[in-house]
C-alpha cells in the first residue's frame, strides 16, 4: 500500500507544535462498535481497559487478579482500528520510517460513573517508556465529540521540544476514581500556553511523546468521552537502552502491517 502523504502544512504544524489532529479518519459505525466492544468488558465503574486487542482484559484489585477472555472477533476488530491504514500512513509520514504498535488503553469517562470526574495531570507520555527522544508517540481515537464539559484534553503546544521534565510519579492505571493519573509535572515552563483540544468524533489526535498535556473532568450528566489511547513507536524502540516495557502495560512491538509481534 502506498504510504499516506501528509500535506506539508500538516507536517510543519506537527514539528512546531508536537501534535496533529486529523478529522474524519473513522466512520460513525466504527466508533459505535468500538464503544460497544469495550463496554462489554467494562466494570460497573468504567475504569480503564488495557490491551483488549490481545484477547484478554486483566483487572487487578487488592492483590486479586481477574482475567476476562475477549471474543476473538472483537479483539481482531480493535486491532484493525489500531492498525488503521490511514493512521499507519500518517504515523510513518511523521516519523519518517516504519512505526509499530506498543499497547492500547481505553478511557471511558462515562457520564455519571465514578471515573467521570477523573482528570489527567499535566504530563509527558514518554516519561513511562523512557524511549529516546522522538521515537515515542500516541494516537488518540475520539469516539464522541470532546469539549471541556465532557472532559476534553488540553495541550501545551511546542513543549515537545523539552526533554523529560521533573515530575511527581503517581499511579496512572486502575488507580482509583478519586485520584488523578499522569506523572504530574512540577512546573510547566512559562513559555508554553495551554490550549484546549475540542476533538470531533471520528478524529485522531497524534501526540509527540514529549509534549505536555492533560485533561479536564467530565462534568456532563449525559455526555461520555470514550477515547482509545494507543502508544506507537519507531520500529526498534523496544531495543533501545533504558526502554521500559512496564509491568502492567507490557509494551511490545507489533507490526502495523502484518500484525506480527516483533518483541
């Protein structure tokens, strides 16, 4: 398949700001099916779900581990969204080479659920895998329209030019609904101005691994904010010195072209 080619303006925007929003990547029916699949495996509190595409959803609470098998067709469908050919093309245009998937995490922000009010602290995604600068990025698939009321994201454009900044480490998965996840940056440099990201349904947000971002709580009584967060990396990222697979995330390279697990 011919590589997806970004417009020069899009590429320059990403390089300058550390993020790019591409609209209308998905169809309405794809968004709705993804939400149905994840809700079929969700707990009543709608905590996050990690790596459903691998065929098992794993919950751990009070040292008790519960593993829920995922319907094979559902797991394969989620993988097809993660490896969406247009998204793959965009990623590889931004990175200038082959890109692999590392993991996935669904964040529901389900209206009126215990986790709805949870907001992510200002953080940098690359603080988790500790990858070499520029090799790590995330795709964020919006399954509903996002604004401040239902907990949209905010970002500090241009902050991807920073290295990993000092931050307070906090639990960032299954951490409890009363706590805000994201390794909280102690001080965002004054030269960066916060910008709210009003993502439309069907869009995908691509984030540089070092850009500072976070999110608002969902205070809407009726509107949820389901979003799939998918970490990607330049091929070979897991073999770089200091790379952290993560005890829970279990980051591993999987080819977006063949589906083969590479590491």
